């Protein structure tokens, strides 16, 4: 796998999108320190750098990250002003429930954006530059509830989740399917098109085009079609929906794919616990596999073997760096 490298981002960067999309948000900056005798401006370590450091310095008895990352749910407190007091209905906090349907993919998206210095620029063409900058900023400042709200309000449709006001709280419930709440909201990132031709020259629909926004893996009969190609060029990453596959079909998971003349490398996966109706994720950094589960107290751990009793929901591949 390619090593995970990224350019330094100045800590003071605060995208405008955060102020518009998330009213009442305040930037709470974690403490930073200067090296003794250093006259340079301090720079905060990114979350990605912290995770990489924990992998490098881990011991057998300590194989987990030192603090929770993207915990399940979340509470966002609104500092109400004069105008807010007159609003109907009035609520002073937002409570998130069942966020595992987006948590695993948000964690994977963060890792992907740090894998290649060009990926943030490329994904900005699909998500918008302000969204990408704001997403990275919020993750690096451990503003995990806020980053979930950023995805909900900027990328999801209102009918994709349930919301209600209870007492002074707006409750947003994301219970459902992760592919509905995340994959289908990837704009046109994975849009593909495929042409088919009828052998009958008199056929009124001899030439047809089939366009899809997601990639589904299905086992079935063979049909003759032209090669399916990406509408907007090869994306930085692709998500393969594996939820319809049977467990016996998953004895072998390919570590790379050839798609539209590009090579894609396995970066991670999302997993489903059928008993708990709960999603988690696995991904690799510098060749080390980690398991993220926002519902656990210790929610980011190094893996010695694949997690047991979990079903595969999706596979995530990143485009290999061209040499």
C-alpha cells in the first residue's frame, strides 16, 4: 500500500462554510506548545498524525488510540441570542442518535483525504472546497459532533433522517442504512455510464444508456454491454456495496481492482453487526489495519485479525498513485 502522506495544513485555517452551515459554532482550539528555544509559530498536530504516531509507538499491551474518535451520537449546544429566543419551536441543543450509519464512512473519508496530497483538491470538485476544508478542520480539532452536523446539513436530504423537538432539544435520528445515509450522497463522484445496443436495427430503443450513481456488486448471468466508464473521470476512491453478497461469496476479497484503466487499492471496509444493528469500520494506515467502532469506549484499536461475527457491508478502494 502507498504510504500515507499529506502536506501540512496551517492550524489557523477556518473555512467560511462552518460559520454559515453551523450557527452557534465556536472554534475551540486544543492546546499547542512551542519547542524550547523555538521562535517559530506553533502548529497543531493533525488527528491523522496523532493516529500514525500511536501506531508507530504502540506496545503489545497498548494497541488502542489514546482518546475516543468520532463517538456514537453527539450533543451540540446552541448559544442562543436574542433572535433565537423568539424562534418557534425553541431548542437550545441538538442531540444526534444512531450516527453509526455515517460514522464509519466519515472516518474512512478522513483517512482517504490524508492518503494523497492531491485527494483534497480532487474531492473539492465534487464536495466543494469549503466543505473539504471545513471537514478536515473539524476532524483535526476533535469537533466530532459538529463534523456530523456538517455532513447531515450539507450532504443529506431532510427525508433521509427523522427529527423532532423534545423539550428544549432537537433530536436527529439517523437510524437506517449506511448506504442510504452516506454512499448515495456522494454527489456524482462514482457516477458511471454504460451503453447497450440492440441487434435489431428497427428497434425504437436500439441504443440505450444506463447511468448509475453507486457501484453495486451482484452475481448473475452474463450480458453484452459496452465497458462502463466514469462520467467525471476516475475518482480518488470508490465504495463497493457488498450488503447483498452471501458470506460464502466473500472467502476472497481482492486487494486491488482495475477500473477504467486505473488501479484501485483496498483501503478499508464497513462492517455490520446484525444483532446490534450497528455499523463499524476497518481501515489501514501505513500497512497497519485498525478497527473503528464509535459505540465502544475504546473505539480505535489495532487489529491482529479480522473482527469476528461481523458482516461485510462495503469495501472502499483508493486510486493508486501514478508512478
